[in-house]
C-alpha cells in the first residue's frame, strides 16, 4: 500500500485506497492508460505491483495475480482502521473471513477479508494519503456494494468499521429508500444496495 502524504486527521472506518489484481498486468496498465490517461510508477513491492497515477497523483494500486490462484479479478477497496488485529477479530466474530494477514508493510499493516456474502475488502492500519478521498480529487468517484440483504450488510460493516447512524466528524450510515448511504460530513462516500444477486455456481 502506497502512502506519501500522512493525514493525522484521518478518520477510521473510511475508504482509504483501492487495488486491482490482474491476470495480465501489462494489458491492464495499457487499458487504464488508454481509457483514463493513467501513468505508473513502482510501488516498492516488486516488479509485479505498481501505483497508478492521474496527473501525477496516486489513485490506485495495480498488481499481477498469480496464475495458480483461481479467483475473480476485481477492484478491492481498503478501509482505514485504528487497529488491524481488532478489526480482523471483529470480522471473524461476525461470520466473515480474513483471508490474508494481517501483514506488515513499510508504513502500516493490512489484511484482506470477505464479508459473509463473499464480497472482498481490505483493512489498513497506518499512514494514509491526505489527498485521497472518494468522490473528490484523484480518488475513485464512487464505491458501491451490491448484496443480497442491505440491512445485514450495513450491520456487518457498521460493526466492523465503526459506522454509526449519527456521529460528529466520523462516518455515518443511514438507510435511504432501498439502500444505505455512507457519508462523512454530508459528503457521500459509498452506498450499499440490495437486490437479486445470483449465487456463484
């Protein structure tokens, strides 16, 4: 995980980074370069991982997925936590899976997990970029989870990441119509939507 600017005011529970693991790293780099104008630089994690840049600002990590791993290629969001071990314990206590980690990196510690329905996400304890905020600046414009049950998913992430219906300066999660909306200071960060999600055969 790449972090150049440290924000001492970062609030735990919020999205702080995204990564993509691709089966063909050069092809993925070429695609996002052509479509979004991204350039790349080494991430300090070996030749199989790089940081994507938009107008010189880091926006995401892109790495090569080992051919032996039969997992879906997808973008994975990371959420900042105060203590990755405690967050990992909360994940397990609620019937979800911590698949990798926690692992130590040069600027923090991370773990990869899957919620009870199998959606992958990461947790990160450590330095974060002060200029990386979903929907603003160089970060992704939107994060959205499609799940079988909005209420169950909202309850799980709220308990793991500390989201609350009302909190000052933190992340709030509120039900709106058929979905749940995550905000920080009235700024929409993510949504959780329910609906028909077919089981993997």
